[in-house]
C-alpha cells in the first residue's frame, strides 16, 4: 500500500484565510451595529432587566431570585452590552471548539478501547482535530480572566458578604467548589483554575502519548504500539468520564450559579460528541471528494453516519430528560433556566431551532440506510449538526450572561467564522504532517474488507 | 411444467465453491429457486441478486401509526374523556406525552415489523417446512432449481450444476 499524505495546498490555505477574514469583517461590523444599537441609559437598562425578568418568572419566589440577581449586577460596575456580547461569544466558542478538539481524542480512544476495526483508515482525522487542544487550553485560560466578571456572576466579591449586607446564601454554599483553598471571594478561584489547568494538562498529555504511539506504528509496525495506545486509551476514558462532567459544571453550568442540573455533564458531553462526529464526517467526505482516503468507502461512511444519527438521538434523549423533569416538577429555582430561554422573545426561536437542527432534521434525513451511505446527504446533515450544536451552546451561555439582551447577529456569525478558520487551519496543518493512512495499523486489513 | 413441484438440487461442500457456482449458474441462464445453508454465507444475497428488503419502510409506517395512536389516545383520555389537573399543567400538554408516544412508537413499530416479516416470509404456526435436503442443516449447501420456472430440461440443468462444482446433483419432487 502506497503512503498517502494530505497536502495542505496554498489554495486551501487561501480559502481558510478568506473564511477568517470575512469573519473578522463581519465581527467588526457586528460590534459597530451592537454599539449603535445601544439601550440608552445604563440605569434604565438595569431597571428594564428587572421588570422583564419579573414578568417572565413563573412564580413570585422566582422573581425574587431573579431581581436579586439583577440587583447584584446593577450594584457592580456595569459592562456595556456590546462588550458583554463579545465576552459571551468568546466563551461560547472557546467551550465549543475545545469540545471538537477533545472529541477528536475521545473518538480515537473509544476506537482503541473497543478494538474497533472499521475506523482504522480514518483515525488520522480525529487525531488532527485534537491538535487544537493546547491552543484551546491557552485561549480558554486567557479568556477566562478577560470575561470572568461578565460571564461568571459568582466571581463578584460582593456576593460573599454576609446575607444581611447583600450576600447570596445560595452561591455562598457553592463557593468552596471554586475558591478552595483560597479565601472565598478572593480574586483567584484557585480550585476552579487548577481544575481547568489539570484537565487540559491531562488531556494534552494523553493526546501526545497516544499520538506518539500512533505515528511510531507507521515506522515500527507490530502490535506493541497498538497495545500501548489501547492501555492509554482505557485510562483516558476513565479520566475523561469525570473530567468532561466536571468541566461541564465549571465552564457552562456555573454561568447560572443559582441553577443546577444533574444531567448537565452528560448534556455537554453529548453535544460535544455529536458535533465532533459530524465534524469528522465533514472532513472525511471533503478529503474523499479531493481524491484522498481511497480506502474509506461507503461502508465506512455508513458507520460514521450511524454514529451521527444515533448520537443526535442520544443528545435529544439527554436534552429531553433534563427538560421533562424540570418542566414537570416546576420548582422555581430549577424552572427559571427554561423560563429564561423559552419565554424570552429573543431566545424562544433559538430554543425551538435548536430542537429542529439537532433532532428533527438529522432524525428524518439520516434515517434510511441509503442516506447514511451517500456523501451528499452526509454533507447536508453534518454541517446542520455542527451549526446546530453551536446554537445549543449559545443557548446554554447567552441567557445567563446577557439576560434578555442577547441576539444572534453579525457579531456572533463573525466570531464563529474566526474560530472555525483557526480550528480548521490548525487541524489541516497537523493533518499534513503525518501520513493520512496508518499503513501499519493492525486492523487496516479488517477495515479494507469492512462490509455492512 | 407446474412450478414449485419438481426441483433439481445441487449439493455443495464448500461455501467458496458455492458462491462462485451461484454466479456461474445464473450467468448460464438458470433461475435459482433458493439456496439453503447451515450458516450465513457472506455475500450470498448479492450473488443471488436479491433486492434489499423493504422492511424498513414498513417499520417507519408502523412507527408513524404507533405515534399517532399514542398522541390521539393521550389527547382523548386526558383532554376529553377524563381531564385531570396534574401539577397545574394544561390538560393537553405535550412534554409528558413524549415518553408514552416514544414507547408506543417503538412497540407498534417492532410488533408490526415482526408481523410483516412473518407474512412476507410465509411463516405461520404449525406450518410444515419443506425440507429439500436434510444435510443443509448440517454440513452441505443446497441449491434448489425449480424445473417449473426454467425452460431448460432436467439434464441440462444437472449438467450446469455439475460443471459449477456441485459434489452431487439430485432430484426432489413434492406432491
């Protein structure tokens, strides 16, 4: 078998730069639009927020919680809405693209742990996706310190005053999760930052080790590298089971610090996982269309298509499990999460679009066998899912940060394009560094004869 | 000659020989009634030129039926026949309907698929199966050619089967 290498051509680079440049232009336009859109006087704006949210809340208790929230923020230095919007989007894209990167590694480790043979010919693509991990980690750490005051309400020191002086007893009860062993309310939430650094450090270490064995296998052959990669994968999966859940609480759930959901770890994981699978599908199909990956045929596409189809439904299952219990129990401190998203006019359409893009369309379009075996259908559904789960993250983050001021405009689209260009560039840059097909993979032969 | 009565059987020892034989026999213009094997032979359905089953379409239809049934049933029960206040929700509120609708969709779809499969495969209780050669349940592959649907004579078919690698060629007649 001849060695196949991806060539990162000048044409492809140019396209990515255009994507990024258009993204920057749209972003700047979006910022100016958001600025001129100004809500006028800041104090009136804060009052407005309280009124709106009180109207939204389904019970009186709820209104109290919410207006306390708004009160707490009004007491602080208020950031301009357009800047908040930038921060909010910065965080959405950080979390989302971190997900795409770590799912690259997760996909590989799952294949090793289950001794899957079918995917042997396309493992280099998720490996290249995971190359974004170190950049994701640095970006996220830096952005956290930039956005913390606006995105993470719990970082405000005044919340940790005694309750009589305006402190928040609910948030105080959770504070050790962020601040330990530092003093609660101090400027550095040590436990929180340490978790972020440790998770990224561990993920990156496993990525480097597994990658080392995968590439060494090309030269040495034999079974040893496969076996070592498999042991590493099994350990990684255990660590990822915990770290993905905890990072979901840290990075997304703590944006709404009063609220909690026991489904949330799974919810974020399923959203990452299905968007990562859809992204892998897009890259595989695009490479095939350019004449690469000859050994990937419609049987392999069928398998990855089943993954995308199945985990779209899995995401919906998790989404609904979270929604139904909260809806049915109707406990004010829980239901406020959905009240904010379903009853606010600027999020309600996003809320239903989320279900349409991530469940209804993939479910109906990918249902038949033929659909999963055709590149054209996969190329229709996978981008829908990738965009759809960005929308999902938008819906998790924005209402908590912006309250009722959020919108989807050029700013959001522009920043998504910038991140997408960065992610694709790093992925393709790393894809070109190693052979596209692992020629000594012990299961390559099995993959060649894969037939379903 | 009447179809479904008189057969010529080719007995094969090896599944690789069988696979090639199926292609050879079909190429020489003989229509194969059915091939019986003690285990699933990979690629046999392609060699025999079988079309893919349309069972998934039936599954989808039954699923749709189950979904409609579930939604109608719950709407009628909780909205019309016996409205009850549960947790302050509307009488007809869709989220709590989802689990029941899902389960009935799956149930009707599965039962409908089993029923459809049994009908199209002509499986029913107390049906006595037609056994061409009892060794097809042990170690031989049996290719049955219906004389009624072929224009060739019995000898000509026997010759084709022999040339394709059959270890023996037998007659089988059902009354």
